C-alpha cells in the first residue's frame, strides 16, 4: 500500500512539473528571443560584437541621446547696449546765463529714471523723443549732446543706464543664489553668471545647464561646459538659465543587483558600465551569455540596407563570456529609455526542477517508510 502511495505521489509530482514551470525571477534568453527566426517577427535581434559595434553607433539616437544643442562662444563688444525697459538718467550741464534747462542759481539739471519705451526712445525736453535703442551709453550721450547743441550750445551731457528686463538674465535654479542679474557688458558669459550665482549646487546628480532664449531651448552637461572653453557662450538680455539634475534614465530588469529606473551618471554610458551601475549580475542566477538591451526606434529610422534598424523594436544581445563580447559591451552606448535585461541561466531552471523532484522523492520515501 505504501509503495502504491509513493508511486502516486511521484506520478502527481511528475504531472505537476510537466504542467507548470517552477517559479523564476527572470526570463530565459530563449524565451525572449524565441520568435527571432520567424519571417513575421516584429522585432530584430542584433548580436553585438567588436566587428559591428562601430556601425551600430551610427544608427539613429533614441530617447534624447542625440547630443545636446548648444551655442558656441564668441567675442562681443565690451560695452552694454541700451534696450527697451532700461532706465536712463541724464545730467545736463549748461554754463550759460538764463539757461533754458537749468534754474538761475544752478548750472545743471538732472533728469532721472527715463524708461526706454517699447519703440526704443526716451523723452528729452526740447528734443522730444530720442531713439537710443541698440546704442551704447556713450553713443546715446553724444547723440543727445549733439541734438542739444543748436538750442543749448554749451550743454554737456552725462548719461547713466540701469539695466531693465531686456538687459538682464534670470538664473532660475540649481545655484545657491538664484535671481535676476543685469548684464555688465556684452561679453558676459554663462560661466560668469554661474559664478555670480554661487556655483552649481553640489547635490545635483550629473547637472545639466539649460538656456532658454527666444522660445528655444539649448542644453549642455555641466562637466562639458566646464571642460570646453568654446562652450562658454555669451548671454543676451532676457535669457533664462536653469541648472537641473539629468533626468535621463534606463530600466534595469532580470537577474541583476537591482531592478529599477537608473538615472544617467554622466553624458554617455556603455552597456558594460550599466552593469556596474545596477550592481552587476547575480552570480547564482544570471546568464552572462544572455545580457540584452531592448530599444525602440521611431518609424522614420527603419531601413532595409543595414545602415539602421530593420524593425522599430530591436534587441541587442551580448555574450559576456568572451573577450569579444566584453569589449563590444565596453563600446556599445546605452540610450535613455533603453531596457537592460539580464536573463536567467538555463541551469537555474534545471536546478529548480531537480530540487522539486528531490523534495517529492523525499516525501515519497518518508511515506513508504
């Protein structure tokens, strides 16, 4: 009777094993790629090697990995330019008796806080509207003095400018002292502004500097801005500058040290670097021959000549048990929004099955005894 019960348990266990897979934490590479040879497969599988990794780098960028648009530095004039919204103060000196401008006991008249209009002009007594927009303070001073000469031949003009909205820039975030800063001259650079704002906050992860100008956005990694003199662009009135943590990320799944959204720690990261960032492969579970990078391309990137993906969805595969695969992973750039999937080793599933079968045999033996 005991033998009959033992046989029944083994049979039930065998049926259970044949009808369901043991619990696993990650897929097998064969499961993910099982349809790769089907002519109707809706994804492309690309084994990455040192031979093709250079060509793959020329495929279209995805997820915001196409580089940053930035404005090159250039040399500008040393003096500021008057803009609409600036505040101009005049002091007009007149040594004549019975001056038209100054009081009898005075030799000068002050005309403070003249706001440059939207048309670029200010009102000056006896001259009416004087256009000063686009001029340097010295040019505007000479223009006003020359215009007064027919009326007040001995007049001498002093002019000072306080920058208005269009001659100031806004440092919005990512620094200890955000605020609105007037442009001291037309050679004021973005690094000078960041220094004036107290420098970039050290708590920001891989900071990115963004410049908003005329409805367009330009951005550059802070590390590159600091390293390349040609990136130290000049600022213009009305510019807005934001310093923010890099929001780009990739997803980590499978038999890895962590399964999460992982933010970029620098401008570019390779497939090998991502494995370090996610805690490496789980030694007891991961299949080093089954490291996959999943990427979705736009429809416009699909091509049939090999110079780009032949499907929108592409799975790049890596064999990290060979030097060729390791060097390829070291060169292959991971894009934002990619998924790095480490599949489970087939041996893990075999062990799970054998473990379950062993448990069943143990139960059967205990029953038979």
